[in-house]
C-alpha cells in the first residue's frame, strides 16, 4: 500500500535540491521492493563493512598500492613506508583478515601479495586510477 503524500510547504526546485529529507512523504513500493531484492544478506553486508574498514586507513592503502606491483617482504614494505617491521606487520594482519592479501614464508622471510579473485581485480582497477579532483555529482 502506498502512502499518500502529506501536505508540505511548496519549495522551489533549487531549495529542494539542498534538502536531506523529502518535503513530501510518499513511499514508492516498486523501488523499495527492488532494493530489497537486490540487497545483499546480512553476512555479506558485514563482510563488506570489514573490507571498507580495512581500506579506510591510508597506511593500508599504501601497502595495497605497493603490492599491486608485485610481491614484497615485510622488510621491503617497512622501508617503503618508513615504518617499523612490527607496525607494518600489524597493518598486514588487518589486510589478511579482510581477505585482501596473502602471505608465504621462505625461510625466515614473509612475503605478501594481493589475494586473488574478484576483490583483487576490483582493487587493482581502483589502485591503477588516480582519484579525480572533481567532486562527484549528487544524484
């Protein structure tokens, strides 16, 4: 059942563009149903939240950028970032927990690389493009 629009003051189109809330309350059931059908499950949402949390740190993004060029050991990453091995290892653990990097041991040295799969391709695509200085238009 669709709610009827409630009375609201008439606002010029330009004024409406700056509002965060619709001046008239009405529900478009077809859009709500489509969004519900397309929405990922709770587990997938939680996984995406962990992914974005991992990507939300400049140091971790720098590590991913470095690894997009190929495998590197912890010492190399520490030198690249001008950080301690311990600090880099902590960041790498977060990236591993998010499924973004994998490691392999060769003797006493740990090497890291971007994890394979769809996330890797998406991540490489994002890391290969410089961010535009232009603001993203509002829709």
